C-alpha cells in the first residue's frame, strides 16, 4: 500500500509519538539529525521531566532540526513538519488530532505519561499512529505500544545495545508488539519508507538485522545470532569464533560467508548447531583433581570460618554447561558443612547462556563415564542409579544448586558471594571483555571472597585487587572493597566507538609483567650507559620515569610530593620546557632548544634540550621523552669563536613564543568552554529527566516496601506450607518413581506437543530412551515395533477425542505386546497429554493357544464321554428292561443334561468355562456377588457351591488339590444348594490332565435334583410301605382282605384287557368289578402318564366308563396332541421326563391367555403330603388325584372338573 504525503503546514499524514527518558536526549538528537524537515509527519516527544527545573529541550533539539518546535498548550492542533514537547508537571493526550494537557497530581505514585499518550494516539488515529520508544529506565511505554500495535500502527524500538539505558526498550520488546528494532539514526529512513510502502517496511521487520561493520567478515552471522539468542559473539576472540564458523562452513561445503548467512537465515537447525558449536561446553566432575583438592583442603574451610553467625554461603559457578562443576562444588560444601556443623543455607548458582545445557543440568542425570573422578563413597552417597549405567543426583544435593540462564556480557552479577568459579571461559573472550567480566566478579565477591579461574586465565589489570592463593591453580582472594568504574551492560557497548573502555583498579596502575630480575637489571644498566639524562612524562607532564642522573637539572621542592616537570625546573629550563612540550603535543614530532645557559655545579653550562613524542596508537595516549645533552662549559668567547659558535638561546624570543602559545591556548579554552556549557545544558536536561524518574521510582519503592512488609508475613506462613507440601511431594515422587520402576509394563508420559515428560526402565524394549531424551518429541525416537505412523495417529486421536485406544501387536522377537494409549488429564479434566503403556502379553497369548488346545481336547473327551454314556445307557436299557419308569426318567434326564464345565490351572485359577457354567455362576445384576469366570479363583466357586460353609469349602479344596497333585485319580462330591423348599442337588466330578507339561483339572457340575427327588420319593414310599406292612401285620384279616382286593383288581384289569367279561378267564374265578356310574356325556380325555402300567390301567378304566381316551407319556407329547385335537379333560401326571406336568400346564395356560375357553386339567401324583389339593389349584390345576388310582376319587374329581356328578 502506498500513500502520498500531504503538503507542509497541513494535516500530518502520520503522528509520531516518541517516548524517551534517561539517556534519551542523545537518541533524540541522532533521530532528528537524520529526519528531513518536510516529511509531512507530526512529532510529539514525551519525556519524564522534573517539575522543579526548567527544560531546555527545545533549545537543544533546535540545533539538530529545521522543523518548528512547540511547547504544548492545551488544545493545540497538530500540524505537519512540527515537533511538540510535553511541559513539566503534565500529562498529554491526543483527541481529534489536537493535544490536551492534564495536570499531574501528587497523589499519583507511578507516572506513566508515555503509556497514556500512546493509548490515546492509538485510539485517535489508529493505523496512522507511529510509536517510537527510545532510551530510558523502567517500563513506561510497554502498555501503550500494545495498543498502537493492535490498532494497526507501527511500533519502532531503539536497539537495546545502542541505548544508554535499555530498560524501556527491553520492556517494549518483551511485549512482542514491536515491528522494528533499530539504532536511532536509522529510524527516520524507515519511517520515510513506511510512508511510501507500509507493507514493505513491515516485511522488513522479519528480515532486518542490526549489522555492525566493525564486527568483520562475520558481522552478518553475529547479527543473526544476536537477534535469535540475544548473545553477541563479536565479543568472543576472533580466532576461536572464526575457526568454528569456518569448520561449520567446511562441513556444509560452503566457501562464501554470504552464502552461509543465507542458509542460517532460513535454516533454524543449522543456526542451532552453529550456536551450540560456538558455546564450548566441555566440563566434568572435579575437573583438574589437584585444583579441587587444594580448594577442598585450603580454601573452603576458610570460607566457612569467614562467615558471621546467621550468614549464608553463596557460590557462583559461571558458565556451568551441564552442571558437573556446580555439583562438584556442592558436594565439597556439603561435606565441609557437616564436618564443621554449619547450619546455614548453602546456595550454588549455576548459570549459562545455553538453555539446553541448563535443562540437562537441572535433571541431574549423568552416565557412568562422566563420573570417573567421583570416588565410590561420594557416588554411593550423592547419586542413585537411574536406569542402565546412569546415575541421578540425590534430592538433598539437588536442592543446593540453582540453575538459571545468565549472560555474563549483559546480565548483572550476583552479590555477596564467597566463591566465584569461572574456569576456561574467559579465554574465549576478547581482552577488554575479559577485564569487564572480571570487574563483575570483583563486584559480586564479598571481601575475602575467592575467584577460581582456568589454568590459562589471569586477572589482567585487576591483579592489584586480589591476593594470589595458588598461582598454579589460579585461585585469588579479594583483598578490599573498592567501587570500580564498571559497566554492567557489556552487550550495550557503543559499536561506533569500536573499542571498550577498560576499568583499572586505580589511576596510574600498570599491568604487572613477570620478568626475570637479571633482565631488569641489564635493562637499567643499558639505559644508564647509552641514554642521556632525561625523564619520561605523560600528557599532563607528570613524570613517569627517570633516565640517568637528572638531579643537576631538576630542583627538589619542600612539602607535598610533586611530579610535574614544569614545577621542578626553573630559569631557562622552565622557559624552554613551557614552550617545547606544548609544541610537541601540537605538532606530534620532536622539538629541541639548543645552547641553553644552565647553571650546573656552580658553573654555567650550555645544554641542548630535546622533547620526543612517544604515541600509543591503541590507547590513543602519548608520552614524551625529555632529555638533556650537556654541550660544554660556558667561557668568555673570542669574537671569532662567537661567530663560529651556534646560535645561542634567546630568552626573549622564547618569551614571545610562550605568550603566543598562551593566547592560542586561551582562545582554544574559550571555545572549549562554550562547548562545555552546551554539553552541561544537555547533561542538565538528562539529569533532570533522570532525577524525575528516580523520584517516581523512589515513591514506587516506598509503596512497594510497605506492601512487602505485609506480604513478608504471609510468605512466612506460605513458606511453611510449601515446605510441608514439598515434603509430601517428595514422598509422592518417590512412591511414583518406585511404582514406575517396579512395574513390568513400559510407560511413557507425553505432553500435548508429544514431548517426553517421563518414562520408566521397562520401556527400553520398545524405545531406547536416555534421560537426555526428556523434552524431545516422541517422533524423533526410533520405535522398535512396526507401525510408528499408526502409533502417532493413535496418540493424536486420543489427544482429540480423549478415548483410550488398545491394540495387540507381535514384536520381531515373537513377543506379543498390548499397547494402550490413554489421555493424561488434569484435576479439571482437561487433557494435557497421553500415557502410553506397553504390556507383555506373551503368556496370555500362549495360554489362549493352550486353551484352544484344551477346548479341542475337551470336545474330544466330551464326545468320547457322550459315546460312553450312550453305550452305558444302552447297556442299562438292555440289562434293566424291566426297570420301573422312574429309572427311565433318570436315563432321559442324563441324556438331556447340560453339564457345567470349567478348567482350572495348577494354581486354582479358572482358565475356561462353558455357557452352562456362566449361566449358573454369573450372579444377577445388583446382588454385589462377584462373577466366577476366567481368571477367578476357584475358591470363590467353592464358596458359592457350599454357601460359604468353611468346612465344605475345605473339603472341596482338599479334594481338588489331591487330584491336581496326583494323589487321587478322581474326586467326586455331591452337594446341595438353596433353601429347603427350593433345594437343588449337584454332582461335582474333578479329573486331572496335562497339556504341554502344564497340569490342569477338568471340573464338571451335573444337576441331579430330579434323581435325588426320585430317590427321596422312593425312600418315602418305602417308609410308607414299611408302615403299611407293619400295620397289616397287626391283623391278618385286614391283610388277607387287602390281598383279595388286589387279586380282584388284577382280574378286573385282565377282563378289561380281554375286551369282554369272561374272555380269557376261567369259569372258576368269576370276579365282579363294580365301576362307578358316569351320568354325564362321554368325554374326550387326554391321559398323560409316563408309567406304562398306570397308563394302561387308567386308560382301560376310562374307556370302560364310556369315555374316549388318548394317551401321552410326557408334557411335550401332550402339547403336540392339544395342537392337533380337541379334548374335554386332561389327566396330567406331575413328574415326567422331557417336560413335567407343571411345565406343560404353564404352556397350556399361556396358550389360553386372551381366549374365553379354559381346558380342565387334573393333576395325578404319588408324591404328596397331607391334603395338597388347594396348592395344586393355586398352581392352575382343576383337581388332584393321588396314585395309586382310586376309582371313586377319580370319577368324583373328573366330574367336579367338568361340572358333572357320579352315580
């Protein structure tokens, strides 16, 4: 999108709000130096101004721009190409492109005028707003830039490394709302480009780098690293950095630096690899054992002794990499604390710029190879095994070490430290950066604190501030508190200056150089022999060194020591030096004065005076060598000698030269004074802004201090709760770790980004994981089973749906694995990841195969057993053809029996069951009883069978174990279940068999309730018969009568079978059988009886009475006849095979449901107690006839059922 600027003096195309505070004046000057006066924009400058001093900002900015500058008055309209300055004690807002002032009240503790203006600017002009944040402390402007960004405006922030105070720029950058980060002098061009093509400028924001030419050929690479990682490798040694960059380029086969920079701009992986390569992370436990031994024996005990009562011990391991050095220090400190009885707090600060290394160090997991210098005693005490060949730092030692990201080049140091350990890091920095870092360490250490450096590192210019404890181990003790002129922000050094000011321990202190004493003595002797008497002076004419005997030329003063050479000379020497030294400074070359008349030793001598400059290009300093060359003693010359002699020294000429020099110096001083006045005005403006900011900060700190007092009390109580919670959390973590380590199921915890959070050792068979893999995506790890893509799809599906997924899979080594993916939920139910478990189910699969084989064997054995049963039944039928119908009932019951079968293993667990078993042993819903199925203990079955009778349970268990162990070939047990009224009888049979070397037992339960009832009925009949026999024995008459009646009944049956009276009977045995009369209409009767004798007799009698009779032997045949034919009455036996009388009656009544008719059904039974006719009527029968049949009762009940009467 392109726009055309409007004409000057009209409405501005854009409104630029510029927020600045401490250090902002210099940035404003650079900004307006590069901003043309006809841009078409309006500029509003918001500063923190003191209410007690007059601001000179308009005068100062007028020197750097041609635009009109206005102090804002309430309601002024904004015009193009104009600058508006906020007045003191006011807040400024914009509305309808006019500026409005509000008075700042004293009640406001925190003044944020920049935020206030930016917010109103965004609301008023929207996308036409431009917010610029320049140098300053605090965070003012950070909220306002967000508003401008949200409204579509442009946000530009001064690059922190170019700001004198980077608080405001860094706060604005931290919001993520800034579009461009530039040096102040580059911002105007970008704003002008933004007026022409806004889209192009916004795209530039994603690719623009702050490149400094003085960084050399790798300046672009340094800029890319600086923007991505906020670390300036330009401050590292050129040789080290260039070698490692070249190595990466050679590895990628790239010869040109610009080509490699293009790759770094688009390849984040390559940029990360280069970043890691430049950060040399070589470390190990107790590296250089001799140095650590000296530290342990000589240094650390003194550190504890130097602490006052109640003080804590604080140690800093700078550049800790993965934490081995920090943990080594913590181990030594712990041992000394226990030995000395120290109860204070020990803290080891472990810092580095490489976050991945810090994460690895915070986990505290190391391979055995990295613990070579750790003694077995320390290994056992401070470490614990964590997986194969890996060790984890124990929790007590881990609490002592605090890992934190820290940049030595930009971040402020820690304070009140007893020990600073920074080994083999300074060697990679440039010399001036090394001294800056050492100044930080000096600031961080307390008095008598110890600095521990690498074997190739030294103190440089700070050697005077430390006492050497062990030069071979590079250990130094801070000897005094001294406020050094240090700059805490190494990253913010002015790139344009090209150098870093070096902080010295004291003025005039030189760097100590270790030279051999003999060499120094030879050096002094050569100087005395070959160099004329003279002195070496600095730029202030202070004497630095004497050469030879100069006592004849310089005079000694009384009182305070004086080193100025002009104060130590007089006469012609003083006059000559006063002119020669300034000339040498100005011209930069050797100057001389010849034939000076100087009184030496009471005689006048002619002396040549020479001044030679000795410049130092690097430091831009210059020394001057002043030396005296004695020519000869002065005597009255002859005329011709006077002419031959050189030109004598003329004091008048030198006086005139001296006066001319003084006039030039006065003129220069006036000019410098004017410049100084202007600089003082600028500095005063800066100081006013800084003072105002400090006042606001002080008020804020006072209010914050009051809040901290109240919060501090809460923290005490909260801290105690945290300690208790931490203790509980430690226990829970221990329990959790033990649980994970003890389970055989491999487990992995993943977060929503599929990064590994935790795992247990059992997962090694599926993923080869090491502690360093925590935090890595799971798709970066090799999966040892097939279908990794499908596994990832399942994980994503569970994350979305929350439904667990289970799958079985066969591994390459023929193992079977059940892998389950379940959602990992928070307390609120939100899915935060997944839990993957791998369970080895090879044994279950093998058991299933064994069960299949068992099923086949069982089916075969059941078939064999069925054939055997059939053969047995057939044999019994042939052998017992004349058995009673009750025996036939038993055979039919056995033929129709559905056995309850199960197989149990050698431990008594149920392996397999059939449907009959399941139907019997599955409790109804809601009863709370456990289902006895596969996997259950057979003991539960025994409890169900025996009604929890401990004696019966013991009998079952002993019998079953006897069969499994081989002590018994078979175990058979008959048992009853249920209440007395609804009691059922079962026969349990247990037999042993083996499959693939494993022992199993086949358990069958057959219901024998009917057989048992028949036995009980026969027993009851036998008891009744015995009672009758006993009664009949009481009287022979009654017994004989009973026999006669029985014979008469037999003869009647025979007569009925023959079809006519007398047929088939002898004339000598005439028997008269009187049958009851049937007065009603003959009936169609269905006679249902399973006993053949009863069926024959009963049907004959009914036919004799004139009825039509059809017969059936069980309930099923009865129902079939009822479907085909119509009957008036059914005589139904109760106990029958296939289907008994009650079941048949229920089916008859069910069929009658919904119809008007009702078929009379009379029950026939020989099993009764007392008068049960009423109970049978309730069951649906229309009458009851007992067996053996009594004709009168039979006819009476029949007539009652059909509504007739007997004759």
